[in-house]
C-alpha cells in the first residue's frame, strides 16, 4: 500500500515537472551531454498498435527525447495485430545490439503467455526487460443512477444484489475482468461478466445503461466521469492517478487484493542477450524522456502514471514477481488459453 507521505511527494514532483518542465535542450547540447552511445544508425522502436493511438503518440514523444541521448534518430515501427505478438516476434528475432526495442504493454510482454496455447515466443525468456515508462491503471466506474458513492457503498450494494448484476470489461482475460471477479468474490455478489471487443462498445453500453458497472482505462472513461454520466470509485495500482487525483486506489479504500493492487504498464524491452551497458543506456534515455515536460504531460494526459526512475534490474525483478501473479489471477478467473 502506498503511504500518504510518498503520495504527496510523488504528486508534487509531477506537478513541478508539468509546471516548470525539463528544459528542452537543443540537439547540440543534448549530443554534448549524451553518453558514448551504442547507436550507430537510427534506432527502431516497434509498437504493437496502429499509428495515432495513445501508446503510439507517447512513443513518438519519448522517441524525440531519447534521440537526444542516443545521438541518433528514433524511428517508430508500428506492427499492430495478433494481440501484440507480431510486434513482439519482430523484436525477439532482431539482433541484441540495442538497435531494436519493443515499447509494449503488460499483455505484449507478459500475460499473452497465459492467454494463448501457442505463441511465437516466450516473453519471459526471449525478451530483455529494459525500463518501464509508465503505469497503466484502470478505474472502476458505475453509472450515475447507481446508489454507490464510494467503494465501500459499492461493495455493500453488490452484496445485496447477489446474482443480479453484470459488469463490463474490454475482453476475456482483461485486467478489468480479473479485478471485478475479485470484487464479486469478496462480496459474494456472483456478478456476471460481459466481455466486450474493446473499450468503445463497453463505454457505449455503460452510457446506455445496458450495464451498470465497468472497468477500463482513464483515457476512455475520463470525459464521461467529468460529465457526471459515470462515477469513478477506485483505481488499480500502488498510487493515485494524476488525471483522477481525488479517486482512491483500491488499497487505500481497504481492498489490497492482488488483482486490485497490481497494475499494467507500458515498458521497453529488447531481444534476449542484450548487453548490460546497452540496457542501462536505454533506461537512462527513457527516464530522461519521461521526465521531460513533453513526456510527462503526454503520459499524464493519457491517464497513465509516469515512471522516470526505473532500471533494467528493477524492471527485471518486477517482471519475475508479477508474472506468476497474473498467471494465477487468470487461472482463478477461469480464463482458458485459446
């Protein structure tokens, strides 16, 4: 659980970064400051989503800043499809010289291992974890006509409605399903899961009243929370989200279970066998980019929580710790590999 003192410090640091910003260094200044770089030609970052989406936009903003550290341009290579497996495979098959990396999600780098019987690579053994750039929490929302004003009232309400309620998520095996399954089990509510093909149709049914409960990204939900059509009750992860700073984490609200405390992330990984010094250069460049005014602002606007102090070692430890937790949660929710 995140303690209050840490929360205050974190938010103050973010606000200072947003208000004052990291001074945008000129290319010449940046090159002069850059370490001796492994990059001998433009660096490729493979993104498992189409151009124009939140992850793609964040990658491009960070790429401009990372280029200053590398002394080479950063080229974004969009390879959408197959739940991120196409992009992941492209990186797995690349040379481990640091010239190619993947900027993907928890699913691309971790949970796909448990969602599919056959995958072209094992992310836990064939990717080198380099650095996280942000946390990707999701929010529990209810429609405005529900009686629950906070998470405690929500748990009491669903307990009295045993077997009557449905909740929406953006797909089978999604974090939203895992979190709501846990809430249903804790309350003994026997809620029914409605799996949508993405967040857009789920949000439409929430707004139309076909479902009263849902979990999704802040990017999809924020406008409807602001309009009062949806009410946010809690967010996953270890700390509050800048975009919804008045909404507590599940742990703060008294529910520290794994499915509610764990959080997805956007992160960078390379192919297996990448040298340690190259991995450290990637982490340094990414931290520098996230801490920049543009990087911080773009990440927060997308509903994410910036991470500007990660290392390959910290990320590798987290990756190893979280993998079995996600696997267990999927199994406990009855999600069968397809």
